[in-house]
C-alpha cells in the first residue's frame, strides 16, 4: 500500500546552513506555491504562524538501526517517533513558520529550518496549537 | 515529481462517528504500529501529547473548486491552507493526541478525530508546541 503525494511548492532561501529546528531559527525565506493554488493562500495573514508539512528530500534512507537515535544536541537516545530527526520511516517534516508577507503565490516566512529547494506538501493553520515559548 | 510513503500503522477505534477536530475530541482508540517499528515508540510516555500525521484516505478528490471552502462549523469562507478540511491538494492530516497507554506496538490514545482504519504516516514529539487551551 503506497500513498503518493506531489509537492504543492518549494522553499526558496539564500541561507546555506539552516538551524536544526524552527523553534530556534530566525532564517528568512520564501515558500513559493504552485500558481494553481494561489487562491488557497488568500486567508493567510501577516504575523500568523503556519504549520508547514514538507518532504525531507535530502535525508538518508531509513533502516531499522535508526529506530533509536541520539540527537546531535542532546545527551540521550530517543526513539525516532520521539525525535525530530529527518531520518524516519516516512521522511515527513513539520515546521512552524511566521508569515512576514504574502505576494500572490509567495509566502515570505521567518523561522526556516528547511534548505533551499525543500518540497512542500501542505500548509495548515495552528488551530488548537500555539508556540511553547518556555 | 511524486513522493511515495507507506503507512507505519493504522488507527483502531470502535467509535463510528468522530468529532471534526482533535481539540474537541475525547474519543479513545489505539494506534497500532507495524511491529518492525516497535522500538521507535520506546521513549513515548503516558500522559504526553504526540503529533500524528496521517492520510485522509476517505476524503473526496481535491479539485480547484476546493481552494476556498466554508468549514461546516463556521460562518465564513477559508482558503484550504487556512483550514483543516480533509479535502486538500495532498490529503495529509495532523492531530494532537494524548497518550493513555503503551503496550508494545500499540499506543492507546485519547482525542481521536480519525476514523477506524486511518493510515498513519508519522508520529512526532510536540517539540516547541503546546495545546492552545484558550
């Protein structure tokens, strides 16, 4: 049973090295959405946080040795489903980005932890969630 | 450019009708993960919230008329990327569930808004997010 998705757009940024997690990033860039979907962006507001679902397109292939991993910034092991590692059974990423502008099919964002060219799969509202700034 | 994923597991619940959103659900059920991934669940704790990424496998096919939708419980139109509608370019869902127990490859959860048999694509920690209980 395979499930197929197509990118709805791609990340564009000049920054070559991005932080490991959106919660510690102030990298700016753009999410350029396929023009056929422009109307779907109409109600996104400047200053809002959006949830961006993407494809970890550059991560190495997952094998069962990756079920337990030690995150680079932590001194403990974690199960892959308790970690944000890009090496996972389905290489799906999720980031929370701040919208700094919208121009047609382009969303200007702050907080990138994805590299230039990352394929975007979906954008969702924060409904029911907020940043944990603790 | 197509991206292929395989389910890592499936939702199991006896409840026939689920609420429209996890934030207003107290439906209980299980997430049954493929046994090969059991070790990846090792560090998930009872009482914790987890982010569950899934496939809206029963939603109707998206067409461009769905770029603007009126959610059933709201009196306004929204762009698909500002809404939680299951009818979206890539039918990917995201729910936040409370872990009420773990037994091997089975996670007992509360807060389901997915139907029995929903294919699960990924489980992630809440890193940087919390429930907005306002």
